[in-house]
């Protein structure tokens, strides 16, 4: 075995926990409690349950309800999530870090843990995350008055939620939830490719069916009972309502889960001292990150080049290419999160190696910002039984806003911190069309999405387009009071139609120029 | 808090009432301490968005309590100024609701407020010069910033009163209302402010106030330093989502 420096970081513990409402020992754990459960299991997996005092830093992802002002939960919360987890574990580490929001944060926390260890700021770091949104809904239905509020005034590095994923204009024009933003991006990608709605839906089904197949064999997955065919995924039927245009329920991240995961990252010196077997040590070979502006400020609405940049650079840092990777886990909250990433590095959706180790967010489960902690834990377990093989975990945050990729193997490797600043520099050189806040006149569509109610009726549509006169980009919306406009989307006839857009105090609205009513 | 200053909070609006009716609400040390405490509560309590300063018994304030002053009591608070307020205005908006007289220190108290609503019978003025004194609690400093130069000089040098109608025509006050209705009109104005984003309101006030001291070259940069947090605040996100969802915003003040 090649020599690695004593400050080389190694992942020595990994664990996941799931509880379901029908489980015989269902404990209705709070987000703090379920996160602590996975952390406890990860310490045991590392063989460090009885020497947890070595942990000098505990990091957690940010739960959904701490991630935006309108997401506050019904049962109270911890004012200091990482320290509340510490209390459950009977630990008082010197440093507690509470990540910002974003699905990219698990990989970024692991990178930060590795950097701290390499720099000598830490010897042992516990990285964890979890959600209990299924339990929250279950207790709400029961009319429970459970109190999950708790607090600690011990020190914490609180990175606060990320609140600048979207522009004010995007939010005001009805893009108020992730499916709507992703719907805009998915349709933009489809329209730019010149593909019709039906064909694109079939492609999305084909992309995600292998994810469902992996989940069906994963005992920790939310969706285990059934392997879906591509057609099953995109056929609108009972249990698969249309959420937004272009996504039926089965293609959308499933956040009604109770899942947590944790990793233990320590220095090689400590691993040697604790006699942790070398075959249980997993190394971070390369990682990179890149971020985007809000979607209407990007050059192309259906492209987020940050993912490709981060993936290629992570591979480069690990001295390998996609052929050298045996296992992948691509963040899969919606199909475009996967297609945007794999197209950029030349992988196809039917790659025999598979694109997930867990089953992905719609089928394994999408526990908010901590999904990729599961991907990382699953990857570590997988690499330990396949020594020398390489695995790639790719994590996406926000609205294709932030991407983080890491490459792992049991093969020892020297560690070298890398901050991806040059990638961000490259991203900042992009130029986007001018954005017109008060658009007036004829325009063409770049993208659209439609919001549906629970009965499958369209309730509002948001478009992003370009003014014919100036080529400036604009956003506009219509609601239920424009049924003939909504009908055009329902009939999948919007792609080639031009629109007339008008600004007003209530926001920009539009009609189709050539709107012939079909009543 | 002593009963010479009465405070009350309703729907995010704090009303601070100067309450020494036997002395036309003249300011003694107890009142100065009471005002300072009320202002501390205003700025530290997230539930309060805006305050109204008024006086009891149909008069605003007749200035310093001279009886207390000759007995050696000075109604100044160190660092806060006359009546605990004139040198240190609050970060949140303050509205004066003036009935009757706002004279000498009383006029200076009204002038430190961001908005003034007055009964049409109200009178403003700094008569100090008539007795060989000068309006040192902000009157001489704020007149030229709040009134045209000649009018500022006229009031400062003659010590004459200005009635509410003239004050309104000069933009010295926002609105005149029939006698007895100043507080209710101030409450209507306060309710509008209390419905807006608290962080946006507070920092907007700061820019309007502080920018009077900024040069043309630096003003946009300094404004950016103050307003930057507004644009990435939870309230900015909530304001936009509430607009899209056609509901009233649920402000967090951050």
C-alpha cells in the first residue's frame, strides 16, 4: 500500500437510516432525532462509538423548513440544529457547522471536512443530515400537538439559508416552487432541441425507469414495491397526477420520507491510531463545484453548464475519465438535473453502469438538502466491497443553481485542497440576454410551465420569452381567468406560437397572438 | 416605566403618550427616561414596526419643565439628548401626532419624528429667543433641513409660532386633520407602514436620513452598503411569493 501523509483525510464511517409509518418500531422521530440516529450508526460503523470524543467537528445539512421563510413547519424546530444533534449523541465537539440550504451541500461538507483535516484544523468530523417530512405530515393528519422546538446557545457556524436562487420577477410571476422552475428549464431544453412533448416525455420515462429499478431493490428506498416501465412513469393516471408541465408525480423528487445519513471523516493518523482497517477507508480523489445565476439570467434556460464544468474538473482532479468510473450517483430531483449533467460529459441514460446507487430522489426518496448524504453513504459501502473501483457522486442544489461532484475510491491518494475558483471565474464570463422587466409587444417563447391543481386542472401558466423587437428576455404569467390561453398549453400547441405581452401593476401577462379559440 | 409616559402596542404600532397634563406635557427627567425606555423597546422588539409620539389632554408638549430645571433637574439623557430622543432618533419610523402646542423643546421633539400629523389648530414654534435663550435641542439645526431657508430664519430669529396650515403648505408636516383626530390619522398612516416589509422600511428610513450627509460621489455606494441585505432577505422572497399567491405577506423582519 502506498504511503499517504498522516493528515490525509479518509472516510471511515457511513450509515443511513429510514423509518416508515408502517414499520413495527416506527418512532416518529423529529428531524433532529432522525439525523442523530444516522450519526450514531455512522460512529458505530467507524468503530468509534466508544471513542466519540475524538470528533471535534459536527456538520449538518439544513432541513427543508429552515431553508426558506415560507416553509416553516408546524411543530417547532431547533434554533441550533447541529448542537441539538450533538446533545442527542452526548457529544460536545469544539466546532459545529450548520450548512446553507441546497442539495449540493453534502458533497461540499465532505470536501470541507477533508480540507479541515488536511489543514490540521480537525482530526475527526461527523457529517450528517436528515428529514422527517413524512412523519410531519403523518402527525399533522393526526392533529398531533408534538413539540419539536429545542435550543442550544452553544457556538455554531450558521451559514443561513441561500435565498438568491430566484429573481424577484421570477417569484412574482408565479414560479414559487421547485417543480415550476424545473418545468421551465425542462421545457426550454425540449424546445431548444426541437422535440415534441410526447417524445420528450418518453425520453424522461426511459431516463428514470432504471432509477426506479435500483430503488425497487434497495431496502432503504421509499418506493420498493414496484419497478416502473418508462411508460408507467409518464402516463397520467391515479397515483401519477400531473404536478406541473412537464412533470407527472413519478418524475418528481419524493420528499415525503423520513431518512437520514451520516459519514465519519478522520485523519489517516487517527485512523491508524484507532486501528481502523485499511479496507474500510475511502479516499476523496477529486472534487469540484460551480454555480449559476438565477435561471432568467442564464444564457440558455435549458442549460446549466456549471454541472459539466464541475464534473469534468472533478474527473481531471482524480486523474480519470468517465470510463474509469464504476459507480455513479447523479442527483435526480427532476429529469433535467440528470440529462443536463450526463449530456455534458457524454454519458447516455442507458449506461450499463447505471446512474444511481440509491434509486434516486423520486424513488429512493428526496430528503431535502441531505439526499446526497445517502448517495455518499451508499457509495462508501459499495466501494468498500469493491476495492479499487471508483465512484462518482454528483450533487445538485437549488434550481440547477449549484453543482458539486466528488470521486471516491478505497485506493489511497494524496489529498490536495481545491476551491474551484477558476471554474467560477469561467462561469462569470458567460453573457445572457438583456432582461426586460416591463415588456410590451410581440415575443417568442423560450420556455413555459403550467401549474395544476390536485384535480389535474391547469391553474396558471408562466412563460419566459424574448421580445421580437429587442431580443430582450421577459417573464409573464396568466391565471385561471385566461382559460383559452391555458388551453393552448393543454393541447401542447404552445411551442411555435408567438405571444403578445403586456406589463401591469399585477405583473406581466400575455395572450397568444394567433389565439384562435377552439371552443 | 413611570406613568408620565404611557406606551401601548396594537397590531405592530406603538403609541407613546407624553402624560403630564397638569404641566402641558412639559418634559422633566422622569419623562425623558420614560421616552428613552420606550424608544429602546421600539427598536428591540420585533413585533413593533412603527411608533406614534403624542401628548395627552389635547396638547403635544410645551418643552422643558422650567420648574424642574430651576430646581437643578436636567431632562437630558446622556447620548440621547433632550427628552431622551432629540439626539438619537430610533431606527424604526416615528410619527408625531400633534394636538395643540408643540413649542420649544416640544417643537424639537416633533421635528425629530419622521412624519408629522397635526390638528388644524396646532401651533409650532421655538420662542426661546424671546427669553434670551436659544433652541438647542435640534430646532436650529433641523429647521433649515426641514423648511426653506428664509422661513427657518424667520422662526429662529422671531420666535413666532407657525400655525398648522402654514406648516402643511410648507411641507413641514404631512397632513392637517380636524382637532382631536391627530392620533387616529397617525394610526392610519402607521398601519400602512406596519403592513410593509419591516427590514425594507427600517433600512429605507436609514438611507433617507443618513444620505443628507453624503456627497454625490459616494451616495450610491453608501446606499448599496445599507440596502444590500434587503435584496437577499427572507422578506424580499416572501413579498414576491405573497404577490404571486395573491395573499398578505407574512413578514419575518429578516
